[in-house]
C-alpha cells in the first residue's frame, strides 16, 4: 500500500480547531436580482418569536457535539438580520450564552441593511451584545443602487455608516464593482468614498451572475471581463495605498482589524450553523462532519433537527481545506493543513508540486500561498486539489 493511500485511510486530531457560531435569519424586504443566498421576501409581520424558539431547539440538538468547547465568534447573517428587533437579537444572544461557552471577548457580527429603519436599531443591537456590524452598501451611486435592486439610497448608506461607526466602531462595508454599465472611474469613486469613512474593514466584490437569480435570466449589461480585471487591480492598489491589508480574495482590513469569524472559515475552523438553510462543520477526534438545516423558512419552522449530518470522507478533506485556505492572500502554514484535516501534508504533495510547476502556487517551509497568477485563476488552483 502506498504512503498516500495509507494516509487517507483515517484521520486523527490531537487538538480541535476553534469553534464559531453562524445564525441565519432568512427574511429581507426585497430580494435583490443578483442574490443567490437563502433569502426570502417577508410577507407581513415576521415570526420573530416562533423563529427564535426553533433556533434554540436547533441549537440544543447540536449541543452534544460541542460539549466543553468555547465559541470564539458569532455571526448573524441573512437575509437581512436587522429586520429583527433589538429585543429579539438580545434574546437570541442571551439564550446562546445560556447554552454555550462564549468567549467574553468574542466577535459578534450582525449584517444590516443601510436603510433608515434598520439603522435606527443600532443602539439596541449594541446593548444586546453585538460589537461589529456589516453594512451591505454596494454603491454610493443612486443609479447603480437602482440597477442592483437595492432599496436604500446613497444618502441613507452614508448616514448608516456614520451611525454605525459612532455606535460600534468595528464596522465593515460591502461594496461591489463590475456593476451594470459601470466605468472604472465610477468604481473608483465608490471605493474612495468608502475609504473616506475610515471603517476598519472593507469588502469589495465583483458582481457575478449566479444561477437561480433574476440577473441570470435577464442579464444586465455588465462591463467586459478585461474591464472588470482592471477594476480589481484598481481596488487592490487603492486600498493598499489607503493602508488596508488585502488578506482574503475580497476582504481588506486595517492592521489588526481582520474579521475573526470569516478567518475561521478560511482557515477551515469549526462552526455551528443554525437557522433556515444554515451549514455547519464540526471536527471530532477521528472525523470531520457537516450539518445542514432545512432551507425554506416555513419548513424550518416545523423542524428542530439538522436535515443532514454526514462525515466528510478523508479523501475529500484536502479539497475542502484548499477551497477555503487558498482564498487567503498570505496562504497558510503547512502545519495548519495537518491541524485542520488530521492528515499529513504528504497526502497532497504531488498536487502541490503540480500547482507550483504551473505557476499557481509558491511554497516555503513557513507558507504555502497562491501566486498572483494563482489568485487571478483561483478556481483552477482550487480544482486542482479535487480528489
């Protein structure tokens, strides 16, 4: 039996990865035409009380899998979680703390729409324990916001950012580029305005067309591929000049202000996933598992248990690790691969060598990281580690 095949027979962890919690709140006011997330337009009053009750039952069903482990971060995503009242978010976080060991210094993020109504709840969210907010701004151009189907205005976004900085301090703003009929100058103007607010974190994404979205069936006039590539280079150069570290494909942070929750994903840490359609990943002494919740809110409200809880085959773990870790601009240490997969690095030695020969990867004793070419052709690099 070859060494590689022998290594893939089983896995073993001496130390389990860090643990995080993701909570999904699936409702939004209006479904954006580019969005392929599990989000659903609300019809009438939200069932906040009923949904929280199922969330808590859902969490309790998962507790035996994480006895004794401490939660390092919590992320409340959606949908638009800021549609839930501050009182509901307070009840959610209090109930999580009653059931799990939460680090006193845990990063607790809430995604929020920059609309006036949601921004008016910021102080209540802060009092509930939220200490970081992520605002889906996307653009400071009203015409571009309309083209994206966003329901907030540029002025509402500006006011929400200012209020979020005053209330939380730790703020991320999401911006998109490659928007319908967008020029590089317009993308630069959006970016420069975002920088001027002084938020510690900024995420910049290229608009992509995903299946099962309105834009997929009614494709808008987007900039050409080369124009988008130029915008991406402009984004990286502009944010570097403004003092941001480019640490993940779409994530930029001022020194010491990286998103701890998302870093846990990219470093293949563990996380519980509760809420409609939420996914989770947990490690045990001899296996790694994934769980997935019922997707549709109306069905989720009738259920308390994960739909699926399966072990990941050892042969699939290298690809799952690389799918995340290769998004990190600085790459990862060889020890992280073994620590997160329970497998020795030799199991992917040949594939690492092939990627290096193609100019997609570079290796030292301390780091394995994508080259600039590897970052430009990230899908090709990730797929080279498929089993």
